[in-house]
C-alpha cells in the first residue's frame, strides 16, 4: 500500500496562524468514498519520528478502515505549550480551532466521515493532553483518543469530573516506567508517572473502551514510536501478526 503525503497551507482565523499541515491520503483515495480521520498533534514528529504513515498503512492492510491523516505542526516550543497546555491562555482557542476550523476543512476537502466514532485524536506528552481536552470540550465531535505519556494535572481531572460522556470514549493511554523526572518545556522537572497512574485509576473505574499500558523507558520518541502500531490496532480492533 502506497499512499500520498503532501503539505497543505491552512490559515486559522481563530489562532491567526498559517499551518503547513501534513496530509496523508491512502492509495486509491477518491471523493466517492469516506474516510476515518486521524488528527495528530506534533504532526510532523508523528510522521517523521513515529512513522505514523507506515503503521497506518499496516493497520489498513490488517483490516482497519481507510484512513486520512492530518498532521498538525507547531511553530515553536513556546507556542506549542501555549496551545496544548490546559492552563495556558491559548489553549481554549486551540481547541476551538480543531473543532470549528480544522475538522470542517478535512470533511470538505478529504471526505472524512462525519461521525465522532470516525475521528481519532493522537498525541504525545502535551499533545496527548490537548487531545483528551478537545474530546472533553467537544464530546459530540471527538470520542477517540490516543495519549502517549500525557501531562496530567488538576485541570485535566477537573475537566473529566465535569464531563458525563467520557466513559463512552475509546481511549488508548500509555506512560513510561522511567518518567518520574521529565524535563518540561517550562524548564521544570516533573513526575509524569504518578499522575498518569492516578489517571488510569480514574478512567478505568468507568470507561468501557479504555486500554492502559506502561512502557519500558522514558519520555522519548524511541519509546512511543514502537507503540504507535499497537495504539492503532486497539483503535481499529485488529489483530497483529
């Protein structure tokens, strides 16, 4: 299977920023069909370091639905934090951008299926956090989330406690066993392992479609990359050889 990748300039009025979206369409893409949509935060990292396209094509070969991927890049580390972190002032606008601008564009231009069950939000670290927060803010739009080593704090737990729909979400959640001391983009060192275990305790008590795994290693792409195919296998209920 050999799909197509291209960079598309997309301007967000909400964020006052033009993105170079990395778009993947599968082999045989046609406007006569509809497609499952994956929105990847840290998009170019997932394409380059996470080998997302290779694993998505393997998933489709194993029976996953046809997939279109939108990789959303960040312009700088500082701006990434401002958009992704739930306590930063740009966070709410970024959530609105995904729901009100990016999603309608993908539906119109790439014929993605108009159903929350046909959309997967994917992200690592703060990208995992913003994926979960987007689904909590817009549960009638997004209900499928992959989180690799998300930042978890009281704001995340508060959003969960104020939501009635998350138990029906499909969620895949990992954390590294060596993530007790993570260097953050704020210049601090934080324990990611303990709050992620607390998140597991909270989610597993009510969620009906939730998978949690602790990976050997730290807060690193070499750890997450090996798990991308397993996250897709869970999302699409496929067996890997």
